[in-house]
């Protein structure tokens, strides 16, 4: 999938009409039926099935909030396989709604929002969809695709949102969707059966009775999955010869010699270009060293170690990202504007993005968001780091030997440290 893009200096981008808020449309029953028919071949191919729990507690026409984990582009197809003919209002990122497709998605009931940015209008849109349009609202609370097969950082105090909405909350957790099309694997589809578990975690009455903390705990429990562990424990065979292609996007740091951005995932193995150590990825998604110690057989454990390393760099005052990037800017749903080369700097003070021509100079506080939008092979243009505000979205396409994974880990850890420091300061006052 590609995105509409045109070259334009940033001074001209400033003159473009900004994204205007539009009231969410009532989902078109006809278009929803077309989509349901269109996704059927995929659902058959992946032998899709799902189980349900406590769903009988929700009325047939009772609107609810549906929170689905985000593994791959297949997720929306699965949603139609599960919930059709129930009406769905879908919260969608602004970049995914660009161009003609975005206009069709409006009629389908989609409403755009910026990733990882506090957007008061989105809350009003969700309430409108539930109370006026009487539609279910489908959200991906993780916002971005999973990197390592586990849940990405969730927004804080989702329980507050549940309390305010006061409608039943349903979770959809997929099994096999990540294994079939993991983000790191360069859009190469694997032959994996896909399923899902659909659960009403709280009725409207239970929402009233439970505290925000209890609701947050319920959601955290449902989003505590591990797709690589699921594959291993259920002996799910993935024997494609390209299963390790791009694995270095997740595992960017060598646990043997410590070198960064020198890993290469190719075929069925990942190796370090500096020390030469190599690990084979078996058909159950586990790693084993060709020679010497297997530091991490479980990919999420390697990922956790990388997070720990980033945290130590930050605490020791050593973390710094300073790199050349190509900059894409989005201000409306017409597409993105390529404004040329620039430089992205990230440290404990946050992000600073400048264009080489001097027209753009944007800074973002370390507590502006609990995470950032990092993506692999973004619309087939390259790996990106996404930052911005409610007016401008900046997509920074990185060069070789820069890990957008590390940038996301660092942003999350810097946010935690900055938040903790701010709380401590307030208590002392």
C-alpha cells in the first residue's frame, strides 16, 4: 500500500488548508456489506474462526466500545468477519485515510485521528458515534502495530474513557494474525491459521460499579499476550524460508558484542556483521545460536534486554539520536508533502526536527506523549519515526543504520523518567 505524496517546500505546506473536523458519518450498510464480501476470500484462506465470552450480556442493538489488538493490516478484515452486520464506527489514523480511499472510509464509518496525541475532538466523535449514530466504536488502543508480538504501550487511564462512555466494553485479541504477517517481515505473508477471542470485559452496569483502576487492570490483563510464546507453546509451524527477513528491525543490538544497527535478519537466521555471531530461527519462532551461548531464545526477551540497555543509556546521560532524515508532512487528508532532507535529534529534552532549508524547526517535549509512532517500511518508503501535534504530522524517514525501534523504546523510557521526576517535584512542593 502506498500514500499520495508530492514535493513541496514547508513554507508552501503552511498555506495548505488544515484538516477540518467533520461529524462522524453513519456507516453505510451497503458499503459495509461490500467490505464483508470482499474480505471473505482472506477469511477463508486463513481459516478464520473465533471464540466468544460473555457476549450474551450485550443487547443485540446495544452499542459498545470494541478494543482490538493491532497486529497487521488484516485486523480490520477480521473485525468485519466477527461483527458484521453490527454497525461499526472505526477510529483510524490520519495517514491511513489519505486520498480517495479516505473518502470511502468516511462512508464506511471511519473517523480520523492523530496517533499518540491528546485529541479532545476524538472523544466527542466517539460519543457521537455511540449516542447519536448508535454504532459500535472500534478502536486499536495500541494505535501502532506490535513490533515483538506483544502489546505495545497502552494509553494511560483508559478506564477514565470507559467510565465516561458508560457502554459495554469488548476486547478482541487475535491469535495468528501477527505470526501470519509480522511488521518486521517486509509484508511477506506466511501460511498461518488465524483466530480471535472476543470478550465482554465489562457491561454498562459493571462499568458503573468498577473503579478506573479496576477497569485499567481488566484491559491490561486482556492485552498481556505474547504471540511468539503462543506460537512456541502451540507448536505452530512457520517454515517459510524468509521467516527471519527483517528481524534486525526488532533485534537491532547484538547481545554478544553489543554492536548496534549491525544485525542482519535474512532467510532463517539473524547475524551480527561485527562479531559474526549467528542465530537460527526455528519453525516455532525460537532462536538458537549456531555456536556458543544462546543469549535469548525468545525474541521478546531479547527486545526487553534492548529496552533495559536504552534505559541505562538514558540514566547515564549517554543516549542521543542525531540523524539525517527525509521529511514528510501531513496537514490534511489529501496525502503527505515531501519537504526534503532534514535532521532529527532526540535526547532527554525531547525531539527537535529541522529541515535543511531552514523553513522547519519543530520541537516536542519528552512528556508530549507516552510513546511515538515508529513504523517499518512505511507505505513502502522506509522506516519512520513519527512526531507532531494536532496540526502537523511529521514522518521522518531514516537512513540506514538507524533503528526506529530504539527511538520508540527511548521515547517511552524518557517519558517514564520525566513523568516520575515531575511527580516527585510536585510532592516536594
